[in-house]
C-alpha cells in the first residue's frame, strides 16, 4: 500500500503497518467471534443439557412403560410355565397310574369263569331235607315226581299264565343225603320259597324244606330315602295292609345314613309287584316315598375252600377248607363261636365280607372288566353298579346293560315292520294282521280301479 508524505510529498510504500492493523483487526474480530462462539457454546451446552435432560426424562418414561410391559410378559411367562409344569405333572401321574393299574391287572386278572358267573342270574338252590335220608338216585327221582304231583294244582291256580310242565333244571343228592334242586322258572322258585306250599310227606318220607330267605330281583323293589324316624315295623304294617303277598322287608345296610335309608321289599305275587312299580310312590304318615325297581349287582365268584375271589373250589390250590370267621381249618371244631378275623387282611370281619380290601379290589376290577365287555350280559339282564364304582360324568353310569342286544332287537324289529329296497319298483311290505291285510287289499283294489278306470 502507498501512503503520501506531506513533507516530501512523495509517496512511501508501507509494507507491514497495514498488516499489523489487519492483524489487530483480525485478532479483535477473532476475539469477538470467540466470544460469540463461547456464548454459542454456552447456549448450546445449555440446550444440550436441556435436551439431554429431556432425553433422560423420556428415557425414564419409556423405561417405566417398558418395565410395566415386561412385568406383564413376565407374569404371562410364569403362568405359562406353571401350566406347563402342571401338564407335565398330570402326564407323569397318569403314566404312573397306568403302570400301577397295568401291574395290578397282571397281578389280579379276572378269569372268564368269574365274568360269566358275575352276569348270570341263576336262582339259588332249594334245599329239601328228608327223613329218612335219600339213599340213591332212584329214590330221589320218585320223591321229585311225587312233589310235583302234589303241588301242581295249587301252582296252576296261582300262576294261570304258566303253561309249561313243572320240573327242575337239575337236582342232586348232597353229602348230607338231602335234595338240592335248581330251577330257572321264577314263578316256580317264588312258589317253593313259601314253606306252606309243601306237603308234609312224600311216599312215607317226611320233608322239611329249607327255602331261600329272599326272593329274586324280579320280585324286589326299593323304597328310596325313607326317613329314619319312620320305624321299619310301621312300614311293614302299612305295606302288609295294602299288599298281601309281602314276603320280606329289610333295610339295605349300605344306604343307612344320618337322616334316611333305602328299604328293600319283596312281593311274591306278580300282579302286586307290577302294581307298586307302576304306582311309583307309596304314602307313609302323609309323606310320599319313591318306589324303584331293584337291580342286582354283579355276583362275585368266591372259592368255598379258601374264601378267595376269582376261582372255584376244584381249581383251588389250598389243601384244607378255611373258616370264613377265623381262617383256621374248618373241619376241626364247629366254628360257631370262633373269633372273627379276616385271614386276607387281618380285619375284624369275615373273609368274604365287602369290608375286606381284597374283596373290594376284586369287585372293582370285575366291574371295570364288565364295562369293557357288555356283550357278556344275557338278554333282558340289567346289573346295578354301586356308587363307589361308577364313572363320574358318564351317562347311564348306574346300570350295566348289553346295548348291542337292544340295538339288534330294535333293528330287527324295524326291518320286520318296514322292508324297502331302494332299487326295487315294489311297494314296501308290512307285517299286518288279517283285518289290516284286508283293508290294504281293499286300498290296492281302489288304486287299480282309479288307474285303469274299472267301475
């Protein structure tokens, strides 16, 4: 830069002075810029702090909501884990129960003989003591023939619908030289359960019948939920006044509760028995008592030698006959007043009692087996399942019946009533009586007259 001097009036060249001014100006400008930058930095720092605090506050809020959400997920996961553990525990329990049941089935297998015995509704034997004793088969045959000759007229008068000839299915002479007689005819069995229907003598042989103390289920009914304040003698008196054929009345032991119980009644006459069932109720002291049909439970096959369920005496491996009361040798002594002690479980009951755990376990296994094999039940046979052996939540769990026979009979009846072939041009055929057949023929003729115009 060139500067003019007033004295010399010449121009002088200045090389560094302006630079210094510029440098000072620049330094001053830099200081101002630094102050601005410093102020900006402070402002920025303040803003950054505010932003950072806002960010932290937002982060805290976000973390708070995120923590709450994670808490729900954690609870859900814990709930899922608990359910998984429960399912695993149930599976393990079911598997253990299956193994235990499988081992138990292997230990206590139910034989086919025990199954068939459980569903058969055989009537008990009729014991006739003879004096003098029956020596041989010929003498027994003559006594049996004479017995039916003596009772036939009275039996036919009471059972007019029974047209079959009288006779036993089989009979034999026992070791006491008395007669043991078996029948499947319910009417004949009920008739012979009354000692007054026997003659005093048969061919100079005095007879002393020892009939069963109970009638079969076909003549038995149940009075349900009878209050305990009503005495059984009053009930017997009331029923006897209405139904003359009352044979027996007793309380059912397994139904006696704190307030009520069931009572079993037996009627010898079929008409009175059907009348009380059709009525459905009976009145005692102004209170209606429900009347229901009695169904027998499955029978238990118990060995008469060792008192163990599941086999016959001829299949028993025991060498001696055991007393049901004390478990000792039955042939030694009379065993009428021996100490009662079960030789199965050492309980204070007889060996064949339902209080025995061995008998109860066998009964439970038997009913479970029968449920899986309902085809073994004969036609028109219904078995009662006790309460402790029923399957909860299952329909019809009180009665065991062969549904295959019922469905087969219904299908056969339907096929007999209505037979129609889809690919046939024939009219459906019906089983009809003579009057209905005549009417159908008349209708058929009318149809022909209409179609062909016959007058």
